[in-house]
C-alpha cells in the first residue's frame, strides 16, 4: 500500500484532459497577446517590413488575438493539451516576446529570427505537428 500511495497522490494532482485543454487555451491566449505586440505596435510592424521584407499587421490587439484564436482553431484538438504539456516553453516564449525591443532587435535575421530561434522557435516546432500551417508566428 505504501508504494501505491505516491502513485495515487500523483494521479489525484494531474489535471483531467478537459482541465489540460482549458489550461492550454489560457496559454494560447497568453501567447497570442504577447505575439500580437509585434503585429500591432508601429515600431514592430516597421521592423517586420525592414527585416522580413513584408509586414503582417493589425489595427487593434483584439483583431490580432481573434486571428490567433482562429489559427489555433485550425489545429488538432489536442493542441491545447500540447501547450499545457509545454507550459514552461510557452512562458519562456511569452517572456522573449515581451522583452523583444522592436527598435533595436531584428524580427527576421539570417538565422530566422525570433520565430525560429530560442523558446519561440522551439514552441513553433512543438506546434508544427498540431497545426496545418506549422507556422504560428510570422
């Protein structure tokens, strides 16, 4: 019985699949909010144009978040569970996006830029298996 108790406690602490999906949806919104800064702030849009050769932009944060919500709806049903399973990676990507300085950093670089390297690049690799486009950033 003593060997079984830790397993029972672990199972009791593990969120259900539905709770994992709900937590993943929250994480997708955190990610979208952080990413949308790069698509709505004037300096970031100009940075995209200068470094990527093209710029995707939105008039409002709400429009951008709606776009990301739509993108996630095109993904496999278990994408939200995947986000929950990679919660630390999502948090690291959100932090990278929050710290990104659009006036001095380049969104697109020779090695791909923020959407290809670092935590956001790793997160994009995780999401690639769940989403049709395989590209959740730029």
